[in-house]
């Protein structure tokens, strides 16, 4: 690289990542960490060679159309890239990259936390302890769903789905999955493939969602599909909130059709459907999937590896457009 490229960074990043940015680029850093408006993204792109956005920033077709001609690449600090209009970026010849792989284990850990927390009523129990409403231990008290031996339905058997399957196997669960195509047996590791989603739903005592956000997966888990789950099932989502029809999920949690839900992601987050907050059988986390020190550093380094490759004239390893 001759003159260090200018990178507009939309959010505060881990210290080690910002240090590397300062060393190798001319970064425009976000001191107050407030997600930028569309206008601020356009403004930040003036004379910038690259953008480094996060899932909180919507880089719509309109924003892309208004980016400065200087912008040649967008390296998002995330595996998901539904916040970027990929077709519009391609039309303008802007290369887009993401950060897959490095958040697989951290996200799978959070899926297991949600499976266990929702099935074993962790939210209710924690509240009883904090609010001093915990009475004597009771043989009939706080009974939850038995995880060992339960059938775990994995919707989307990509890297994260498979990492959840490995963990859940250790918990003695019986693994089932639905995916666009069947995995080779080495990757399947004994899990049962269902070619149709309905077949998977029918056997999912616990359903864990791991599909990307696309027009095809919007509100995939609707009232009709929830009805196909076994009575008393548990639903877990660490993928994207728009895969779930919130009204339908909330109705099923209220009626007792579902035993519980464990959610880390929400449609319109952080402005979640307010009724979730009222449900004792909803175990809720604030999009923590990738939130470990090591993972967030690795995501930043992966975004920078992509920028390095691009500006050194190599193909970025994680190019999605
Ligand atoms: C991603 O990278 O897409 C994750 O949702 C962030 O945790």
C-alpha cells in the first residue's frame, strides 16, 4: 500500500482492532459509538476508500447510491450482511465482505445457553431468587423440559447449526435438521436429515433457528408452522429476529402450545415486541451471540484481513459481493 486508505468506521471497535486500523489505515473512528443515521453514513463516506459498518447500520440501496465515488469496498463487522443491499453494491462495483467462521463457537454457546435457560426456566428461577419469592424446595416446583434425550431440530445446518449439534450431542440430545441440501455424512455426524421443514417441525421438542435472513426466511416461523411443533416445544433463535412472526410466537407462549422460548435476536431490535417482556416463559438476551472478547477481536481482524487483501490487490477471502 502506498498512501494508507481512508476507512470510515461506524461504531467503536475493540481496542486491538482500532490499534491495527490506526497502524495500517487512516481510520475515521466513531468516538461516541452511536449508530450513524443514513445521512451520517453518506457524510462519512466523503473521500473514504472503504466503510467498516456493523449490523446496526442499514446500508440501503439509497445509501449506496449516495456514497462517495471514492468508496471501493465495504467490510462489515459481522457474519450477517442483510443490512447491506448487496445488489446495489454490486451495481456500483463496490466489493462487500463479511466475517464468517470466527463467531461460530461463541454463537453456538449462546444457543446452548438459551436451550438450557428456556427449557429449565432460568429466567423465572433467577427472578425468584432476586425478588425473594423463593419458597421451600418443592417436589412439584419449577419443573422444566428434560433436555437429555430430547429431539433438537436445527433449522439451517451451516457452521453455527453444526456447532450447536456438536454441543447438543454432548448433552445427550437426538439431533435432527433441515437444510437446503443434505450434508455429506462426515458433516452430518449422525444427525437425521428432513428434506421438508414440516418434517423437522413435527419432531422438534426443541427447535433452534440458524438460517440467514433472506426474503425467503422472513417470518418463517409463523402460526401455521408453530402449530406443527409438538405441544410443549421450546423455540430458540440466535440467527435473526425476522425469521419469527412475533405475534404468533407470543400467542403460542401465552396459550401454552409452547413451553418456552429463548431469544437472542429480535425483529426491529433493540425495539423488541413489548409483550416478550411480560412473559415469564421467555428467556431473553440482548444479541450476545458473538459477544466474547476473543470473538469480537477476531471479527475485527477478519474485517481488516479483507480490507488488507482488497487494498493489496488480492481477492478478499470473505467476499459476498
Ligand atoms: C453477526 O455477525 O451477524 C452477528 O449477528 C453479530 O453477533
